[in-house]
C-alpha cells in the first residue's frame, strides 16, 4: 500500500502534544525531514510516517519556539523599530565585537 506523503510546510501535533513542521521530503532516500517547534531537525522514514499517529494542525501563531534568539537580542528597542544593523549588517556585527 502506498504511503500518502505530507506536503512541505504542513504542521502536525504528536500524541505527546509537541508540534512539528514538514520541512523537506527526500523521495530518493525515502525520508521526510521535520523540524520540531523548538528548532530540532529530525527525519522519519516514509514507511514509518503512518505509525507516528500525527494530527494535522494549523501553523502556530507563536512561531518563536524555533527561533534561536535570546530576549536581550530584541529588548531595549521600541516595538517596530528595526535593529540598528537592519540596513547595514556589518554595523550589527561590530556591535557584538
């Protein structure tokens, strides 16, 4: 029986409540690459996909779980004001040095 592949960008919830997104499908290797909400990348064999007991869900409104930013990276600026290195990436790097 053929396994129905998910689409890239689809979100799912595992039985334990954790969220994941399908980020790539490698038909040559028969794997589905997923990214967990916390940013962890993993892959699942196509044949094992139905055994995952996943429920398709809408993308979360708060996607910040997978973004590797510390609060000090975005605090201290008024909301909507771009980071000082927004227009000049080198300026941002110089601040960090």
